C-alpha cells in the first residue's frame, strides 16, 4: 500500500493546477454576461456563446479521453494548459461576438484536454492510498475557497478599473498551470509515475466503449443514474434560487448571501466529508448525500419564509459537499486505470449535456408554474433517481452473487 509521501509531488502539482483553474474561471463570473451583452444584444446569440463552450468541451473531452490511451495523458495536459493562456486574451480583446465565440471554442478544447485528464491522472495516483476521500475533500474545499475569493476579486477589479480587467488577471493566473504542466508533465516518468499505465499504443475498441463500460459496472451505473439529477439541479440553481428569494424579499444582497452561505458550508463540510467516506465507505456516502439533497430540495420548495429557505439551502450544500468525495472514491475504486481517462471523459460529457439542457427545461416550466413548484419538480428527479439507482444496484449485485 502506497503512502501519501510517495505521491506528495503529484498531489501538490494537481492541487495547484486545479485551484488556479477554478480561481481564474471565477474571476470572470461576475462580469462575463455583461461583457458578452455589450458585443451582442441578441439574447439568442448570447445563449449560443455559453452553449458553445459547454458543447465544445463535451465533444473534445470524448475525443481526448479516447486518444489519451494511445498517446498518453501528459501531452494533452500540456496542450490544454498552453491553450489555456490564449482564450482570456481573445475574450478581453473581442470587438464582436464571433471573436468571443472563437475564444469559447479554444476554451472548450483547452478544458477538455486539461480537466478530465487531470482528474483521471489524480485518481490513478490516489488508487493505491487508503485516505482517498480525505485528500479529495481537501482539494475540493480549496477549490471552493478559491472560487469564492476569485468571484469577489473579479467584481472588485472590474468596478475599480474596467470591465475586461478580470480577463487579463485570468491570463496571468493561468500562467501557473501552464508553467507547472511544462515542468512536471514534460518530465520523463519517474518511478512513482511509472506505476500508472500512461500509454496503451495498441488499444482498439468501440467508440462507445466508455458508455458500455459504465453500464457494465454496477456501482458506476449507480453513480451515473444519480449524477443526472445532480447536474440538473446544479445548473438550475442560478435561475430558480434568485426568483424564489425575490418572492420573499427584493434584495440582491440577500440573494448573494444565500449563495455565499452555501459556499462557506461546502468549504467546511468538505474538510471532514472525505474522512467520513474513507471510514464509512463510498456507498454510504452516496446514499446519505443524495438523501440530504432530496429532502432539503423538497423542503426548499415548500418553504414559506426566507429564513426557512436559507436554512434548507445551507443544508442542501451539505449534501453537495458530501457527494464530492463519495463520487470520487467510487470512481477510483471501480474504474481500471488503463480505461480511466476515457470513462471519466464520458462522465464529464454526460454531466455537461444535462447541465446545458436544465435551464431550458426550467424556462419552459416557468412559463406555466411558479419557481418553487419548478424546484419541486427538480427535487422529484433526485427522489426518483435515488429509488431507481438503489433498485438497479441491488438487482445487479444480487445477480452477480448468484453467478
């Protein structure tokens, strides 16, 4: 069994790259919509800009996940980090919507080459450790802190200087992943790295291998079924929460405070969630987290006051935070290293697809239903998926035991 000191360098490099990426992305969160609206007043074009980034990331993730088995993850991570320093400058200097769309395409390419493969790389190296959940929890807690701080800093910089200023700071921050990728992933494999299969030059299988692999593993299918409502609910928060809060009190400050509360709760819970998963197991962690999500989302939908909604929103963040290490450890334990990048890419793609369609579903429902009723609909997706996932898992495990 490996010890953390054996993988300290790998973990710290991924840690620094990850928080730099999250921090840089959050810098532009407060101003991106305003900046894009200045390039195109057409709401359809604005929506296309953001959809293009998500869709390009999804498509490229599938491609790179497959190609990484043949050519190795390292070179794609370096390419992604290199392209990552380009799109902030394209954004900042955009004089028309087409140029900004070009930046989104590069963002998708860079994100697909770097994100899923970096996750796969970290999981491969954590697969030999006991405290996998704890290390993942620390990483996501740090990302949560970086994201919160970045959003505040980005807004302050834009107000003090000019609207596109956060893009230039984003460029500077993304130099960190670029330099780390060149230094670390450009090195020849050391003894620790050689324990993980990096290249499989003679791999040949179906383009749908990743999907088939997910359905062939009982716990991965369980994870996939639950990931769908998680992504649906995650993407719709930014739409439904403000509408519900405004029905109680017309205050942007209160709306921001509710989201900030969820962020603080997630930071704290993630410090301990990983240790809980390591001790109790990823399955208990998954069941508890999604039960919390189902109950609290329903209670938010039935809240009759701002105080009630605020409390249940904070508790909802507990479920979100606990699910992170649980899902991470589940993936580590149930995906073979040689297939990890390709399978993780499928998970990422499916997740982004449901995140993309979630706002459209909410928009349609909001034309005939009040926001809290729409939230109740999304809560039902968690309840239903939780029931279906457990029934299928039980049946699959029972069938496996009979064989």
